[in-house]
C-alpha cells in the first residue's frame, strides 16, 4: 500500500519510502511499525499529513546539508526522526518519554515484538 492510497497525499522523490511494484518495502519490523504508526496517528487527526511531510522534508534537508559522501541514506531513520520530532513539537509524546519507551521495547528478548 502506498502513502497516497492511505493519506491521499503522495510522498515523492527522497520523501518516498523504498518501493517495489507499487508497494512500500521494509527491511526490518520496526520500519513497518513506524510507518503504520505514522499513518494511524495521521488518520486519528493528531497531525495533518502536510505537517508530517514538512517535518520529513526538514529532516532530510538537514541530512543533505552535511556534505559527507560516506554516509548511507537510511529512509526510515529520517521517517522515524520526523515522526518523533513532530510528536514532541505538538506535545503528544515528549521526546524523553519516547526515547525511554523505545529503549524499553528494544531491550525485550527476541520473539517478543510488541
């Protein structure tokens, strides 16, 4: 499923997630989770799609501004950073609390993925 099928707004160029045959690709489970969470939070009205897209543009722009050819472009890292920043800016979830919960979930044993 593409972002424009869900949100009505496409993500294009560097804003577009990795795709194949018109479908979003994920290499790791956390990537699909952050993608789905973003869509659900948007659909619940916690922020507009334009707000998220503007934040993603800003995050990618900061990454692009650093002239270091050795860094690899990691789309979902930028996507996650944009979501975290937006949630913090809108006082939905404080970044410290989000970081604490992220660490807590990341430390769970293999096979316990929620």
